[in-house]
C-alpha cells in the first residue's frame, strides 16, 4: 500500500493544529483560573534564545499553511503575526485548519518530484516535494507544536501526552 502526498501532509497538519488549539484553550483557562496575565504565558520561552509561545504557534501555523499551499501550487493566506491573546492565537490556528480543509488530494498528490522554493530570512531554498514534506514541513510543524506544548506544561498548565496526541 502506498501513501499519497496529501495523506502524508494535510491530515497530519490538521490533527497537530487541532490539538494545538485544544492545548491553547487549556492554557487560557489556566491563566484565567490562576489569575495569571495571559501576556506572561504568551511571552514564555523554554530558553532565552528560543521563540516565545506566541511565535511558536505562529510558526506552526505558517509552516503548515505555506507548505501545503506550495505543494498544491496555490496561494495561501498571509497572517500579520499580531496575536496578543490566547483567543487570537486559537483563531489563527482554527483559520489555518479551515484553509487546509479546502485543499484536495488532486492538488497535492503527484507533487513528490515538484521543485518547491521558498524564501527564508537569509536565502532562497529549494527542494523536491517529497523531501520538502518529510524533512522540512512535518518536522517543523511538530517541533513548534511540541515546543508550544512544552512551554505551557512548564508553566503549570495541566496537559499531558494525551493532549498533545489528541483524540
């Protein structure tokens, strides 16, 4: 049995992002219940040279939507990176999921050998579709979702492995 590029990407992105939204909801509830200013949790980092929670969520969203769009060869939404509350981050994640749900297998399947190019802060990168998905997109989405989870857990939010993995 083979797995398609669509099956390997879109369902994995949607699942991770839905689980991230649920984790963020628990973070918001924790802040409210413990009278913690949301900005404290949103600005928290695991280490000084790492991005804070807000940026981790933005990057998980950006990687999923831009990567899927590039594989599909379609425009993807641009967000302004101005979220300042849990509710705004949750909305961003949910909007990303809604975008991903518009993509169809026919748009992404067959992109294994397609050359995908993107701009980083310092250069333009290019890869073929399959290595782009397996070695860049999936690890990056999972890294940023995992880091967001770890920041909240480190700050006392009652979440566990089941929250990360989801239903």
